[in-house]
C-alpha cells in the first residue's frame, strides 16, 4: 500500500520567517506556486502555511508571520494515501506539510493524489457521487465586480457562466482574470517584483488577486470578457478516475458536471475527486 512518502514532494520550496509579504510573492511567482510552507529561519521548524489568497487579504499588512495560517494541519510520511485524502476532502485544503520528528520533510497536495486516482482500476464512483458543494453560477453579462464579490461570499474559486437560456457558455476562475500579458509596472512594483517576472507563468497566479484587492478599472467589465468559452466538462456518470485524468492533463482545479441532456448539475473540485481514495485500496 502506498504511503504519503511515495508521492510527496521532498524538500519543498519554503519561505522563511522573519520575512515579509513580498518574499512570499516572489517565491510563488518564480516557482509557479499558489502557496508554500513557512519555516523558522533559525532551525527550519514549520511555523505555518501561506497562500496567494492569504497574501492579498490585507494589502496593508507586510509581515509574513501575521499573514500566514498558523498551526497548519500536518501528516506523517508513513500515513496512507486514504488518510491524506480524507484530510483534504474533509477540510478542503490544498497543502499538507509532511513532518517527521518535528521537521518539515515534504509536502503533499491534491494533485499528487489525483495522479494516483487517474491510474486506479475498477473505480466505481462517478462525478455525480463527488459533487460536494452547492454550485454558484453567474450570468455572462454580469459585471465582474459583482461576480468577484459573489465568489468570495460563496467561497469558490470558479463559477460556471450561463446565458439567458440557463445554458453554460463558459467558466470563470481567478486564473482567467486579467490574462493580458502586457507589463503592469505599478502592480509589479507594489508586489515587490522586478521586470524579469513578467515572462514567468507564475506571475498570472498572483496578478489577478492584486487587481481584485485594489479595485482596478478591470472590475467594471463583464464576465464574458474574461471567461473561458465552451469549457471542458464531464457527465454525471463519468468515473472519477477519468475525471482525475482530465484534471491532471489540463491542470484543472475544478470541472463542471452535466446531465445526460447536457444541463449543468454541479461542479466537482480536485479535493472532491479524492473521494475515490477514501476506503479504496491505494494499490
């Protein structure tokens, strides 16, 4: 039976405290990460977890020790994948530090488990079984400022976009916002980035949240200008191993689920797919 040690990332990239917000942003951008462990500089002890959302919740705060989530959930290297999956599924978190003898030795994410699930044989659970949260939607002509607030209230990172007939015509995620790759000098300076970062893919992972937190003019535009049109979807009876494969191949964190008559019935997120590992063999 596979354990966490078999799939975790060894010696994960970290940010240290004492440190500041820009330290975390720079590391996330340069390594295309959306979050990372925070360790104490003096001895490497795990102190917390920081995500891109934590960084931008309070743009006036710069101290990493205040912005980070303290006392994060952790797991041991000998834990089973089922145990890790249950933590992700129940807590709906996306990073689980792996600790041994009070030292950080690795990190595991839902993506690591998704890659196991896509190879599993005889999976009987389907996308319909994994729908775990209510699906919040938006209208294609809604102003972006309204939808962003709705996403926050609903605590979702993506919304299916519907037309006047209630049919899905797109999907909006925080990655899809502000996809223009022209240099935004003011935003970069405010985040402590230099102009070499504009060519890095990780830049897109933090730029959207900078604009949303700072109320730029882009927020007055409509959803249809930013959504991904005709997004990939699965159906209710699609096996979770196939859902996992589609997510992994396309770097999706979520995917819409449709009925047999092609109507939207919900959304499945990466942590929901981990249901396939709970109570199943990890072989």
